[in-house]
């Protein structure tokens, strides 16, 4: 699979990145063997970039990812994780993290927001232990919406120091809101930003951010190309989700119009959804959440196969008509 350099760094990311939230038991449980099979299938189909976070399954995603990659050559893959949420013992566990965090794991730990310099270092040390690695390639500040000032004044400078010391390779921020990322790109020394769900077939609100990144040489990692599942099926079902809730009727109708256009052109909606983010020159890769080996295989095939320009023109015309 083709790789791209991240910003001005030497870090390389494959066209498709493995989003490791699902192997942290996002919404429903997954056993270790199933998680391992998904990671192995992604590897076998050329994926070399893997994205995780302490938030995903209260560390379970990092543990599973580290175990699955332990026998792979360290120089052959790129890993990113995130800072901003420290995992600490839960003083009042309920038995499940589903209500609090959305992951089907026991809640023996709890997330505590911490975007301070000390919090960054503590989070990285814990992630290294869970991953079983001596270094992490890319570190994102995770969802600092309510802590933007601290992220700009403490977390990002702390990461920049670690990058300049060679401890980590690249730094950035990961969010699903555009305005804070725009501020980060203009005010901080970042190599990349991960924007989730805002640069997709159905939601293109991140375009000003992507343009700003292109001007500054900052790479964009486009995550959540299926918008919580809405674009993950050839025909969006009536109970399809969009942005973590049921898709509103106008959004569902727009997705179905795109699905019809794709079918008429002999392709599927998820294929177009995976490829669309890569059309902007600032986008280095697209990261999709992967739960099964079959999902890894299909996502890799879609990521590697672009669509003819006439198909994109038809998709654009459909979007302009239904938006």
C-alpha cells in the first residue's frame, strides 16, 4: 500500500490507517482472537499505520494492538496514540464502561482529563507500557474542546519538546470539531491533525481546515469516513447512525441518493466513502475503524483503488443536488 510522509517529518503513514477503537470493544464486546485476526488481516493487506488511544476500551485497544504487533519489525509500522485522558482506578465502578465511555469493558478504571505537561508525560509512559514499545511515532492531543487553552499552552509544547528530543516522531491534535483544530493549526507547531467525521462524502465542513493545513504543510489524517456507520453499507438502512446518533431523515436521504449514484456507476457507497477524503492534497491518509478481518480486507481494497473522474463528477453532482 502506498505511504505518505506526515508533514515535514520522516514519519510515513499508509493510505489506509487501522482505527483501533472497535478492538477496544466499542459498543459491543470482541474477544482477543477476533481482535488479533482483524489486525493481522489489515497487515496482510498492506496497512502499516495503526491508531489507538487510552480512551479506547480503557487501555484495552492499546494492549491488544501492542500484542498483535509485537512480532512485527518495529521499523515496518507506524503507531499513533493520544494524550489528554489519564486512566486511574475507579473509586465507584458499576461493572461496565458502556454508559460512561461507550466501551463494553469493566470500568475498573476511570478517565480523568489532564492536558498539563505532567499529564502528557504520564499518559505517554502508561501508553508505552500497554503497547510494549520503546517509542510512539505520532501523538495527538485528544479532544481538547473544553481544555483548548491548556492544550495550547501545556500539552502541545510538551509534545513539541519530546518531538525535538527524538522521543516521538510527530505531534498534532485529534478532534471531531473544526474550529479548535483551525486554531491549533494556526497557533501551534504541529505536524498533523486528525479530523473525525468532518471531511466525508456527507459532511465536508472541514474544508477550511484542510486548506489551512495545505498552506502550512500540516498533514491531515481523515478519520471516521463512514460517519458512524451511515456510509458503511451499499444501502444505508433506516436505523443508520450519523455522528453517534440516528441519522436525521435529510441526511439519510442524501446518503441513499449517493448510494444510488454509486450503484449506477458499478461501485459501492463505502468504496466512495473511503476514497473521497484522499482527494484533498492535504490528506495523508484515511483512518477507518476496523472490527473484523473481513472489514480490514474490504477497507484496504477500497483504499487502494481510486474511482474514475467521471464517477467523482457524478457523485459531486448528486451531492450538489441533495445538499
